[in-house]
């Protein structure tokens, strides 16, 4: 029995930022504007500032293109609720959207439901976290990806940290969800930079993208390795948790931290030096890039090759 939808965070941007008159109702009873494509943005946790920023960017884009398309914005309650994200995709299929632009919570687990979407005639565009190439091939599913090179971005962050370390120093990595492609790539980018600097990675553990989980992981790392010099976190939420653990251990200034995403909550810590660096992948534009790709395909353009978007190093 499929678990009912308990709390999907569904921001229906006026459920669809409707453009005035000529409204109709779809099978679910939701008003839509006749003749315009409906695009659904399906994200990960809107409790994460990065994705709330992504949502706002998408809503602003739709507001300035209200005559072109309608938008439905969806997000799950937390980063790990894969079943809820699958449920959201199923809801969007039932609502007969024309396209789904998705930042999948898992690179493999969402492929099956996205195949159902494709079979139902729904265009799928992948943003942020790349779907697994082998699983896509097995499903005979081709999905264009629009998003950053996470490995290169994490390498930049790691290189900025390495400038403040010495060969042989001990560091630890708090990665995201291990089955998420972007998490894997960020871990690899950190490892690239640390190995190049001859720095010793003593632990790699998952914080599952969440602040509280990362706080506990970082606290354990500090206890297990008293001479730890730095913690590399695969997103800024986890970096916030690590900084809190370092403060609680009385090691502020002794253990360095880096993150990834450049959320506003991290910037004061950058200014104070509690965080050395992060990466800005321009979350406010990521969904926009995916939406624009979807609109072009819906108008008859050939699906594009994967598009790599910018990632910039951010320091104090």
C-alpha cells in the first residue's frame, strides 16, 4: 500500500501564478491557464535555504514570463524523504503537467517514477543533482541535465582550505547522502584537493545534508581525533552544524571549516573566519536554467546536451 502524502511542501505559486482570464480546471480541480504549458519544479527540502532560494528564483522568473508558462513549485519536508519526492512526481503526472524540472533527492531512486512520467508524455529535465547514468540507461531513459560541476567546485573550496594547512595535517569530510551524485562529486573534489596538498583525510562520514546530523558527526570526529585541523562539509547546512560542534568543544579557530552553497546564514561565519570558504552554484538561477531548457524543448527544440553551470569560490 502506498503511503499517503502527509506533508509535501507544495508551494503552488498561487498554485500556478495564473495569468488572468481564460482559466480552466485540470482533472484534480486545479485552475490552470488554457494554452500555456504547465511546468512543475520538484526540489529537495525547502527547509534548506538553498532550495528556498531556488524556489524564489523560479517564481520570479515565472512572474516576468507569466504569458509564457504556469509554474507549480514542490519540495519535500527533509532531504531524505525519497518516498515523498516520488509521491510528488506522481502527483505532477496526475495533474498532467507538461514538464517536470527536478532536483532529485537520490540519483537512482527517482529514475523509476521519472520513467513513468516520460511514458505519460511528461518532459523531464534534471537539475542540481545528476541522475545516475547507468540506471538511466537500464531504464532506457534520456534526461538532459542542467547544473554545476560539483567536483570542480568542491576542489576549488578544498584548495582554498589547503592554503591554511600543512602537509600531514589531519582533516575530515562530512559528505551528503552517499547515493546522491552531487554528494559523491563534492567528496571527490575535496579528496582531490587534500591529496594534492598531502593532507591526511582521517574520516569520511555522512551528515545527510542536515545541520543537526552533521553537528553530531562533527562532535564525534573532534572527540576521536583531538588534533583534527579541518572539517570539509559538502553543503553549508552541514558546515553550520560543524561550526556549532567546534564552538561547543572550545576549538574555535583551531579547527577550520569549509562548506558548499553560499547560503546567507553562512556569510557571517565567513566574515568572522569561522568558515574559510564555500562555493556559490547560484541556486537562485539553477531552476531557471532548467525551466528555460524545458520551454525550448516544449517549443520543438531538440533536447540539449548536458549543460554545465557556473560554480564560484567564495571566501571572506
